[in-house]
C-alpha cells in the first residue's frame, strides 16, 4: 500500500513538473526564458515535448522514490505513462489541437493551374 501511495504522488508530481516546464511561463517568465534560451537544439526540443520530458522527469522521481533498482524501473515507466495520461485527460477538448502540417516540395497538385505553352 505504501508503494501505491508513492506511485500516485509520483505521477502527480511528474505531471506537474513536466507541465510547468513545457507549457507554462512560470514566475517572472522564468520557464519561458529557459525554453527560448535553449532554442531549437536537442534540449530546446526536449522542453517543447511533454511526452519526451516526462520520461526524464519520471526517471529523476523514480530514482528519489524507489527502494531498489527493479522497483525503480517500473516506477519510472509507470510515472511517465501516468503523467502522459493525465496530460491527455486534462487537455481542454473545446480547444482544437494544432494541426500537423507537412509540405512536400515539388509535388504537383491537380487543383493548381498549370501554365501551358501555346504555339
């Protein structure tokens, strides 16, 4: 019973810290400045991805909570997964998620007008 309590508290803590780092500006816009400072590099992309960052926040939480390495591995994965589920359930359904848009260069579209040379 003690482990389940720590697991639930760990999931809530991982969700809170990860959400704070990826989606909030923080006091005095601290987290916003950190994200801008990190830019488009590996760490900057990590700070923009809730799923990615939750794995690393959960690893730290599991290292602090777990009593042995076997329990730590399962708690690590469970806390990250739980935080991801909380993030998905807490997302405001009335807001539309941003569309994923990819544009491939050089593909002709049948709806676009083509210039044809007339002789």
